[in-house]
């Protein structure tokens, strides 16, 4: 491997770190401001199911959390799964993030309980999980299948989060986030197969 190739890889890894670090930092800054300045009132900007005005929460939901414990629980899987998506192509991260955010948020808005508010990045995290888990199936390449198996070994227990379990946990966000990740895997997997045949 030439020096230029090594430098290119180092720059790419640095870019990936800046993207993930910047998003996580933004989440933490918002939570700190929410708790110490607004005393938790920013949470009303989450998704309000069946409410026309509450649909805007789809854009805000991943950045709002129910306290530092909630955000802490989401931080490590967001970084880990997000980086695994970036490994092959950094742009995949943005495509998967947008698709899962929209599908998760819309699913919550359509099927969430009335008079509830849904917040947190877990819908996006479940989207990352779904994408990485099914990418191997849709791409049918050795590397993507190996990564799918690795993710299942690492985070396979997440699969139970898409089912109704604990009160106060937005299983709808988890379920539809996972669906969004599968849709993204299908979309990008088909594109990769088409590109390989050119």
C-alpha cells in the first residue's frame, strides 16, 4: 500500500470520526441545554402521533432524549453501528440515517399511542442494526455477509426491542426504524449489484 493510499485512508477515518463525533456532540449539547436551561421542555418537540403539528417532530426526535441516562444508552451503539455503516462508504451513513429517521418517525406518527410524545435516537439505531443485519442478504458479497454475522453476534439482542415490551419505550420507533434500515439495505444493495455489473 502506497503512502498516498495510507494518507487517503487516514483522512477518511478522520472524516468519519468528525461526522459521528459532531452528531453525538450535538445530541449532548442539546440535552445539556434542555436540562439546565429549558428544564426538560424541549422534549415537547418530539413526535406527537396523529397530530398535524406533531409530524415535525420526525426531524427533531433523534436529537431529543429523556435525560442523560437515555442519551448515554444510545451513544455507544450509535457510534459503533454508524461507523460500521461508514466502513465501506461514508455516504452510505447519510442515506441510511435519512431513510431510517423518516420511516421510524412516520411509523411512530401513524401508529403511536394518541397523546404521547416520542423522542430519542433509538429508532435510527435500530435502523442501523436492520441495515447492517440485512445488507449481506441483499448484496450477497462475502464481506457484507461477514459483517452482517458480526453485527448479529455483537448486537443480536436488539432484535427483541422491536416488539412491545416495557411501558414508556417506543417500540414503534424501534420497529419502524428497523424496517427503514431493511429498506435502505435493499436500496443500496440493489445499487451495488447493478454497479458491479457495469
